[in-house]
C-alpha cells in the first residue's frame, strides 16, 4: 500500500475526476476545485517548474495561508522529486533567512505581495534565491525584479511544455519511491536556530493512514484548513490525510472570516489547538452575559445538566430516563443551537493538541455533544503517536498508543517512542539527530510523563524544564513550569503565563490577561480603561487574577508531586507576549529563557520582595516600525496552602 503524495493525487483523479478535492472562498463565494482539475493544474505547475530548473532532491519554500494553488505547488514539487518546505506566513523576513540558506533554496512560491516583499527584503542575505513566484497579483503590477513572476506565467509555460511532452509528468511521478524525502518542516526553535525535520512520503502517509483508521475517516469528510500550513499539525490534517483519504479541504477567505466560514462549511473532522477552543467558548460566554435574564437562567440550568450527563452519554454510559429526557430537551433548546452557532453541528471527530486543555473547557464541549478528544505527537513523529478512543476521552491524558507505535518511559521519566512516522533526520545536523534517535530506533521526545493503569499516556512537562525548588519550605520539591502555566491558562481571563522557580526558593509567574474576556468583565462593571496596559494594572483586575492564582494553588496543594510548585508572587505584564518580539515561537510556545533575560528587572522584583517595578520595552508593530511601551507594574503576593492528601 506504500505510495507517494503525487501518486495518490492521480489515483483520486482517475477514480472520481469530477469529485471536489478542495474549496476556496473568494469574494464571499465558495469555489470548488475537482480532483481532475487539480491533477491537471499540478501537472502544468510541475512542467513549469521543471522548465524553470527545479531538480530532483532540491528544496523549494512555500509561504502563505492555505490556498489550493499553494497546495498544488507542493504536489508539483513532489512530482518532480523536489522537496517543499512550508514556512510560517506571519514570520518576519529575518526569520526566513536561516531556513532558506540552510536548505540552499533557489525557488520560492508565495501567496501575495506581503510575502513577495519579505523575499525581496532578504535577497541580499540569500543570494541563491533566484526564482520567486506569487499567486495573488494584487499590488504587484509595477514590481520589476529579476526572477519574480506570477504563478499564472509558470502555469502557462508548463501547459505548453505538457502539450509537447504529454508523458513527462506521469513518468516523473512514477519515479518516486515511498522512502524518498517528501517534505521538510522547520521546528519553532524555542532556543537557537530552528531545525529542519526531514520526512519521507512513507513516514507522513503511514501516520496519516493510522489516524484515519483509528477514527474511521472516509472520503466524505469535510475539513477546514485555517491554521498555518508550516505547522505539521495542519499539514497532516489538510494535506497528508487529505490525500490518504480523499476528503474535501476547505480554505477560508481570510483569518477574519474563519468563524463565519466554519459555520458555512460545517466540518465533520476538525482540529485546533486549545487556544482556539478557548476563544470560541469565551465568545459564547460573553454573548450569554449580554443575553436576557431568562435566557441566561435557561442556558445555565441546561449546562449544569449537560456537565453531569453529557460526558456519560459521549462515553456510551447509561443515564436515567429522566436525565435522558431532559438532555434531549436541552439538545433542542440549547445544545443543538449552540453547536450550530459554533459551526460544529456536523462534527464527528474534533481534536486538540499542542498544549494541555483545561478540564472545564474539555468537559464543556463534550457535554454539549461534540466529540472533542486529545492527541499526542510532534513534528518529529509526524503527529500521530497517541489518540483518544471516542469513549475514553479524558482531560488529563493524551490517549493510547495507536497502530504501529511503541512507547516506553526511561529511568529519568522521559517518554521514548518507536513508530513508522519518525523523522528521517534533522537536515545537515547529524549531532542533533543522534541526540534524539537511538541506534535501535527509539525517539527521545524530551517530554516527561507516564502510562496510567488504563494504558493512557499522561504528560507532565518537558524533561529539561522539570526542576527543583531550592531553599524555603518546599526545598527539593519538583517544579514543572509548563504544568503550572497550563493550569493558569485554563482560566478565560489569563491568556499567557510564564512560570519561574527552578533552583529558587519559590515559584513566581508573569501573566498576560485575555483582553476580550477581561475587557468584557471590566465593561460590565463600569470599569473604565484606556487600552491593554491600563487595564492590566487595574487593582480590580489584579484581584480577579489573584483569585485564579489562589484556585491553582489550592489545586496544586492536593498533588503529592507538585504541591511545592504553588505560586508565591505574580505580576501582570504591560504588553502581550508576541512572536514578533521573540517572546513566543510561531506555534505560540513561550520562550521562557529569552523572556527571563528580556525582563530581568521584573524577575528581580518578583524575587527581591518589591511591590512594584518600572519597565520600558521595545516592541515591533505589524508594519515593521518599532516603538516602546512602559509602565510601573505591581507585584502581588498569593497565599500558599499546606500540602494535603487527595481524596482516595
């Protein structure tokens, strides 16, 4: 059954040429692209790229949002034996330099003027970058740069070549082997330069098929592709599994229309990081606060029932006849309309991954009849390592190992994985490859965790981040920063958290508030504010956040392992952490060491007993300009609870 992505494309085109492969929303109208039309477009693009000089084994970067033309370009490159490298479309120009030079890239295919400008800006640092093709011509009419051309020109040239050489394309596709390199993904790089993760057709397709078998996916699924294609999670769901299953991928018009497009498409198979599910729920709760008293009472009454009954129904457990009857009524009056409003009325399988999801958030979606589950994987494992069966979804685990996967826990508590989906290597980095891949095929995940009694995997934190408290009442206690940060982010008012404590006598955190949730909270209390910085430093907001921190501490106090990770002091930052400022990776993971260095005066204030600290920070705006934000930040103390034994 081993095959390649272009071979699967031709298979689908032969079996159902007129069936929809992709849809793209343009000017408010959904346009469908059939498998037959897509295969023809890929052929012409491949012939055009061949004429332009793209060779087998060569790399080509693709930069943009999810667009049928860009997907077709990746398939065209793979048809020639070349290797596409998707890059993050929101990355600043300087972030593209290392991947392009590391992979000796000569060809770039980009979405629009914004991405063209980035490529032209770095050309002096990437002298080998000679061919830049763009999909959307708006704003580019007067550009006159060597090697810059529209994809339409490439298509036209390829069409002419295909007429003269009608067998060329299929002959090239037939040359490919499943063990050839199919794509390269650059890791987000929380420290140092990103690493190029090399995957073969087989490693990506094997995991795509394993996930499809696990969740009984068919070619009838509808998927919305709205996350960055450079993130392997999106790439697996809307590219590898798309070609493995032959379902329909829908590309929204823009980031601003995703919520509307979600409702219009009604996907059956959905994937999003917890932050997206948090945002959707926050918007629902904000709207409910503005509803009439009667509607609010009805909503909360049925939601209380749903939290008690819904998860049991989702897990196939029996419920009483009265609860069943009331839940059915709630489905008509509340849950059904709510699913429809969220765009989840047809969802059969929904996954979240990347970070831990809050128990309340997880329960909410499953309570109203949405089959939300968690998975575990990474760029290096082609995503699918552990998945949750439909009737065994839990907020505190990431599922069971799926077909082809073996898991073991090392003496240090690190999770090791053996799977057909493992990376081939880190590109041009044999030392890093040797550090993560053992000679007998085990991959070091760098995650600390354990397998519970039911065979489910539980993740605690990154191995390198798990530390110890030194000194104070909790001397020697385990400190797991990510675990603490995730518990804080489970609250709708907290958007981001950065925890410190390793090698110190106590745990302190820096926080970002969620502007939408806290802004709505403030407006309902007639609390005036003049933007994020002003709102973040309001005493009322600090009290709101302190209540959240106290709840986290109370929760941690019953955890025998992590009672020492309770938070002693906190502050609310004067600006939102931003990938453009280097504080987050492009996948929104905090760069803890960088933040500690950048905000050293704040760290000193937290641990030095100060009650406030002035800080001035340089920020980058979207248009490339720089500015500064300054404020005097308050530092608050929070109570620490004595460790207690959890109830048996």
